[in-house]
C-alpha cells in the first residue's frame, strides 16, 4: 500500500532561509502585477461591479479548495486578478479620493516589515521596530510642534486619530464635553463623539466651505461647559483649510480646546513653499495627520500628534503578559500606552524608510509637484469654455462641472467613466450643486495626463 507523500510544509518568510523562499515568490508576484496591469489597461477595470465580480469569481473558483494549488499558482492567479481588477492610484486618471499611489520604496519597506511581523504591543515582539517608532514619532511631532514635549502616536488613519483626540479631550473634561465642528469636518468627528458616548457633536454651518470665525464665536458664546473645537486643515470634499489662527484665538478666549484635523493638508508643513497655508496649525492641542494621503505611504499610516506628551497619560494601560510592572521597572519599554490597539503593525517603519530616502527636500518636492498638477488642471478647466471651475485649488482638489449640465447628468457621467474604466473621479456638493472632484495625489502626473483627462471629459460630455 502506498502512503501519499504529504505536501511540503510551506516555507516561512523570515528566518535564515526566508530570503531564499521569498525571491522566487516575489518574482511570481511581480510578474503577476505586470500582467494584471496590462490586462486592465487603465485606471480601473472596465465593465463595472458585475463584470469585475464575475471575473473574480471565475479566477477564484473555490476559495478554500480541498487540496491546495501551492504558493506559486495561488500567488500568480490571485495577484493577477487583484491587479487586473484594481483601481490603481498610480494611474494619473485615478483621482477620485484621498487614495494615494504608494512610493515603491515604502511598499518594499512594508514587505520587509511583513516578513518580520513585529507587533508593537510589547518590546519583546519588536525591539528595533519599537525604537524606530519612538524616533519617528518624536521627530514628526517636533516637526509639527517645535516644542520639546510634543509627541505623536501612529494610527490606522485620520478616523482613529480623530477618535483618540476626542477620547483624550473627554478624559480631560469629562463626559459632558461638547464637540463643535464645521459642517465641512470629516464624518469621523461626529461619529467619534457617538462612539465615545459624548453628547451629539454640533455641526456649525460652513456655507463657504470653511468654518467662519464669526460662526464659531456665536456658538462658543452660547455653549456652556467644556468644549472641544475641531477645525479642518484640508477638507475631504474641497481641500479647503479653515482659518486656523482666528479659530485658535477664539478657542483661547473661551477656554475651549482645539483639535485640528490635518489628515489631508498636514504634510504641507514639510514644504517651505506651502507651509504658510497651515499658519496657526501648532495652536492646536492635538493634530491629525495622514501619511497615506499626501505622504505616499501604503495604508495604514495615520498620526495623532499632541503638543504635550502628558496629554497621552490616559492611554496608559497594564496587562501583565505585555508590560508587567517589574519588567517595566527593569527597563523594558512599555508600549501599551501608545495605542488602544494591542497587536499592531510597524507602520512607522515604511515611513522612516521613506523619510530617510527622500529627505526634507525630496518630500517637499513631491508635495510641490502634486500641488502644481492641481493648479495646472484648474488652469486648463478655467480656460476651457466647456467647463466651470468651482474655485482655485488650495491643496490638490479641483471641483468642476462641464457646462451645461445638471446634477443628475453629472452623477451619471461619473458612473459612466467608472463603467468604462477610463477615469476615476469623485463627487462633492458645494454651493448646493454637485461637482466632479479630481483629487490629485500623484506627483508623476504630467501636463499630457491632464490634457488626456480633459479631452476624455470633453468627448463624454460634448457630443
Ligand atoms: C481622510 C480623512 C480622514 C479619515 O482618515 P482615514 O485615514 O480614512 O481614517 C479624516 N479627516 C480628514 C479631513 C480626511 O481627509
């Protein structure tokens, strides 16, 4: 009787032989990334959700087959399918959301992090990773605040950073804290108030897209008890920046705390040409920043920065298996107070690699190139009789409409482009009307790419 030979135990990514196992698989994955992109041919798959789902179903077959196909086949098939059906932000015509094309160097750094799988909940799972995170967060916090006690935490993004900001404010002021924010604020702000059991956050009207100091003054005058004001530096819909200094002055006058959600605009602080747009940023007690937007990182790369590290004290937490008091006393770093999560990816690593590779001037250049592309697109649309530009861009968002059109036709046009797989544009309401939204985050976008986008829209709208 023959005994079937068991399949070999699949190799691990790490260890002394990890690299030998990774090399051929990486080659397979890289080839499939290329064949998948070629099959797609544009910024996203043609045919819409049903066609994509059908192609995925056909490629996938049985997700959990009785017998495996092996590493090489599984990677080849699924990486190809993933890529062929991707909305690829590296395509200049993929410009709907704050969905950035990651830098190659950051993606490879993230792969190295995945190989070693450090978890940032205890030092003995992440000795160097935790030390790198400590350096990185200190450096970024000091870059933003230029004060010796500034500190920062890595988060999964702006949503978690805003949640933490509201949590820390609640811990300072108690459960009757009123959160005031502009109607232009990110939806995660009122949602965080709901999550934290705070009174419903109050949205102040922002008819011009930013929070008017007079509106806030009026609200503060009529709000008894402790208040947290959330301002936005880079609105998600229009890339607008609230008037930070006057808002901070008002908060000072009324004894209100100020949090600034700079998830989108915050990295402009690294550009000598553009940082003036953020004047007043450091008046905030806490700041949200997303490096998976204008920071070109793979998701996730969020940050909550605070002016004073003492503000983070409420996050201190003890679990014997991770930070026993005697371990901490003996000098093992205590990491649990750096997040509400337990197991946590080393997202600081890819950021640290990126900062070292690019340096200040390299990062500033990416920011400036991207802002320039947005201005160029605005110029093109403004000069074109077939389009109406909503406003000159502040950051890298351009809102516009073909003329003539109406909201229904505009929404249909956006979906047609998605269906064709030719362009990914977003939508936003401003001044009571619907606009197409181009969120430019790709520093490689050329003048020709923008001409192509305008010509595509012309062909689709003026026939
Ligand atoms: C993107 C964004 C967020 C949410 O960030 P995530 O990283 O998606 O969680 C919060 N605030 C603003 C202003 C944003 O643009």
